[in-house]
C-alpha cells in the first residue's frame, strides 16, 4: 500500500527531476509538466522550498523580459540543497568527488597506494579518510545524501566484491566495511567501476546517441557498462559487462588470468606496458608510453599498433553480440586511441560479420575520474528517480 508520505516523496522526486532536466521554470509550467493542479503543485513547491531543495527566482534572473505588471516568480533547483559522494578505488589510487544537486562536481581529492601487498581493510580505510576530507570541503555536510564506492571486479547485490583480480581481492564486503567507518547515518552502496563510468557518460550527454551505448573502461582490467534503451543493463546477477574475460586468443601478452588468451591479458595497462618492454622500450606508466609515442619512438609504436589490433578485434566480438550504436573509450589506456584510431577501426571492421553497421567510437567526455563521477551520479539519479523508495530499501538497507 502506498502511503501519503511515499506519494509526497515520489512527487518531490518528480519535481526535482523535471527541474533538473528543464532548468528554471514558472510555477504554472512546472504544474503542467507534473500534470498537477496549481494548488497541488503550489503545496509541493512550498515543501521543496522549506526543505531547501529549490529556490525562487525572478523571471528577469533567467533572462526573460517582463513587459507589464510585477515580475513573475520562477522555481529552480538549489545546488546546495543536496550533495552526493562518489569514490573510486582503482589499481593503486583512490579518487573521491563531491557532487551538488545540479550535478556539478564541487570537490575532488586523490591519493595513491602501493599495489603490492595492499590489504582491503587498509585501502578502504584510506578511501574513507579521503571521503572525510571531501566532506570537509563541502559547504554543508548535513545535506549529504549518500556515498557510492566503485571497485573493479564482480559485485553482488549485497555490496560484496566477489573478485577483483588486479587488486588481488576476493569476497571483500566493501559496503559493510565503509558503513563500519561512517555508521548508519551515511547511506552506502558499492558498484562496479565500468558501470559507474557508463552512468557518468549518460549524465554528461543525455541524447539519442547514449540510448544504446557500450562504455569501455580500460585500465589494468577491462570492463564495460552496457546501456540499452537509455538504461544500464546489469544482467541476471549484475555481472554484465565483464568483457575483459572474453577469450579472444590462444595466449596473451601477460598471464594474469586463466586462460591466458583473455582480452584484458592483451589490451589492459599491464599488457600494453609489457609489450612495450618486449619491443625494447622502457617505462612504468601509460603516461610515459604516450610521451614515447609523441617522441615517435619505434618500440612505443609497435606496442600501440599491437594494442590497436587486439582492441578492434575484441570490440568486434562484443559488437556482434550486443549491437551498440556507439562505443565510448575511457580509462588510462584510452589515451592511446588517438594515436592509432585508424588501426582500431580497421581491425573492428575486419572482424565484424558481413554487412554489419560498425558502431562509432569516441573518447569519453569524462577523461578522468569517470567512475567516481558516475558513482555520485548514481546517487543523484536515485534521488530523482520515481522508484526511489523501493530502491533505497533494497540496496541501501537503511532502516
């Protein structure tokens, strides 16, 4: 049974969603958009004003010319009305961002940690320290709506990381450990980094192009967020998008995972750096490889061309199955793409089936911090969602 309180919360979410997508609106326009009477909409707006989630503005403030009579009053989202925290635990680094109700990033922090010998509890404690630093950067910590933490690997619905191969983690209760740091006052959820990255891309450019989208996040591991019909596709157990585990060859450049011919053993950061070393180059980061490409070093180009071939070949297998209209490339390794874009397209076209319409490829709009931003966007999306209440109960487990 839907209670009056639940109806009010859902109507507030609807109003905030309309204002977020349309910008400043008159009271009459907002009432029409919500299909409400003016009196019902007025009561709803009064509650949103009292909660500090919206503000009133003169029509003149939004560039409208007032010809006669008193200036009209319009309503817009109050950016400081709510804040959302997104944390990305990557391979050797943590990034935390704070986002306001207008979906603008207002705070950011980053720290690194040693990959070898890392302990999950220590890394999560480090991440929580960074979260506290971001909270201190926000103008009003009392308006924080939640924290979403991303980690590369398989997550179940309870917030447990089942496996994170490149961190060496297994069966880590990420959400539970974070809740242990903050208590019940902070709603917490965890998410796969590639899924969060996909949400960030949808938020960056909501359009027809992003309705059917493959977001490939390439770092040490290779993951994908699959967007179908404008919604994130998770699969039966929430594991969809683990494309890095596709077997595309007999062997890989590295042997991090069995069988060795898995895609991320060929195109992940560790693999491309090892290929560079095999060709006679030297360097420990993707940034140093990019610099070597800019310096036109032969070994760097050999590694990049090998990467381009296997990236295109693997993408063809994914494209043949899910038929994305557009592919977005993000993560540290995506920095190689502009140097060898033609080779990636050639390998992709060569390996898709005959007469297939090859998807377009582009770099992500969020060239850095994509998973952290997407994690914050997930919480923002929850607040503005029509099934807000049920999802809070199911995923946050907050009484």
